[in-house]
C-alpha cells in the first residue's frame, strides 16, 4: 500500500506543480500510515534523488525517450503498471493535470 505521485517534467525539468504534489502526497501518505512514492516518465535533466526532500521515500523512473512527449494512452498504461507494482491505493497528479485525459482513466467508478 502506498501513495503514488506523478511527477510532470517539461524539457527535462520538474514542474513546480509537481513539487507541490509531492509534498501534498507525502502528507496524505503520513495520514494513511503508508509511504509516498513518485513516478517520473521520460528523460529528466535533474537529479531525481533530490525529490526525496519533498517527502517521497522512492522515485520510480521509467526512462524511455518515447515518454518525453505526452501520449495519454501510453502514460496511462505505464502509470497503471507502476501503481500496480507498488500497490498504490492513491494516485496524485499535479493540479496542472486537472483537464488531462489521464485523470478520466483513473477516476473511480
């Protein structure tokens, strides 16, 4: 059981909204008594270990150049695989993803 937080990157840089989502996700995980873990898709230029200061215990990096550009179907499949592998009970996306087609896939029901 864990809280999985999607870390959005643009041009190799982690977006500010993702840092906020990591902090929020860490607080949610603490309230649930579980771990917070991040997931990064694509090719970041930043040191992913530095994301630990936002409260995540682990960052899963799926490094594939095909993931450098959003493809909702591919992203959905990869995030779902990571979520299943870590037994995530909650998945958090940065606020910038509110209109994303990915969210419609992850909505319960």
